[in-house]
């Protein structure tokens, strides 16, 4: 009971509030988002089911208007029937499989914020598993969120934090990026440097950031010369065999004469006559024995 002037009233004066306008649906936007927004407006405006049926038909635009021909007169005033026809047309059950495949293959796109990436995964999970509570699929959403991060260091950082909710995983990733900057650019890991190229690195001018092919080739040649110089290859001489020590050098214009058979063209150690005589003597000595 309220006191108004000099009288008592049983009811409070009704406050007037602004009526919200129903959103439009053209078939291109997400149907689930449209239904949620439309029902929120209907609840705010206090519409009955009959009024909701009328308002949702007035909200159809573009290609979505074509579904009006599928409604009979008795379905025009039934909000549940209209919503079911919209669902069958723009969000059929067969699309659940497509949403699941898209969810499993979803990766963070270049330039995409972590918040948008996480929200997209959440929507795909709700569409792909409509009969499962979100609490039952959130663990899969977190795993997919981590696996879809392209930067390996950021991915390991979030994984080692063991987030229990998607919001926590997004917060951990945002905290990491706030310190190291955006990490959606994939960089090739640096290979281990072997000891064989250490001398090359020592000879590189640290002030120059760009090394041409000619500079690298010259550095390699210098390193090879330094390594070969350690072995003093220029002073190496192959040993001469005993039979070749007394052979004179075959100088131009000099005659080579054998001292055994007095023939030209060979020396005494290589004389065939001497070898033949030596063989005869050896055979004779063996016969006498």
C-alpha cells in the first residue's frame, strides 16, 4: 500500500520504460546469436508468445524472408514452430558435423587476438555439441586453444600453467604477450652450432649484419689455408726407393747409357741383360747344390 497525497493506493504507479526494437535476421548472421538476442528483447518488452511470433516474422529480412512461404496459417502465430523452421533452414542438424570438424582444425589466424580466437572456439564447441553442457566440453576447448597457437614458446607457457577454464588460458596467454609482445609470427628455431664452423664465426665482422656469398667463400678459403698450414704440406717429400736412389735425373740433351751392357735408354739397375745373366747364375748354383 502506497500513500499518494491524502489517499492510500493499493498499487504503485507503473513506471514507463523504453521499448527495445527487435534485431534483424537476413540468414547470413549466426541464427543462435539472433535467437538469444531476440528473446532478450522479447523478455525486456514483455511480449507474449503470440507477440513474439509476430515480431520475429517482422524481423526477417533478405533471403530469410523466403521461409515465409513455408509457413501455414496456423504456424504464423506459433513462435515455437517459427523458430523450428528457422533452425531447420539455417542451422540444420547436419551442420553439427561440419562445426565439429571446423572446431578440431581451428588454428589461431595471423593478426587474430587471443580473445577472438578463444570466443570462436567456444562458439564452435557449442554448435558442434549442442546436446552437451559447455562444462563437459570446456576441457576440449582448452586443449584446442593451446594446440592452435602457432608460437611454440607461448604454447608451452600456457600448457605448463595447466589452466582449468578457457578464460584462464586466455588470461595466461595475454600475460605472456604483454611481456614479449605479439607472438603470432612463427620463427624458425636456431640450430645448434657445430665446432667446425666456429672459426668462421670468429672471423666474421660483428659490425656487419649482411654477409654476401663472396665474403662467406673468402672466409672459408682463409680457414682452409690456416688448417693446411698446420700440417706444413709444402715441406713433404716422398721417400725414394733403394733402386731409384742412384738413377740420374733425365735431363734434356743428356744420354742415358747402361754401365753393364753399354746400351742406351736405360740404367744398370734396370738392365734386362743383367737380370737374365743373374737368373742364369742363380739356376746354375742351385744345380750344383
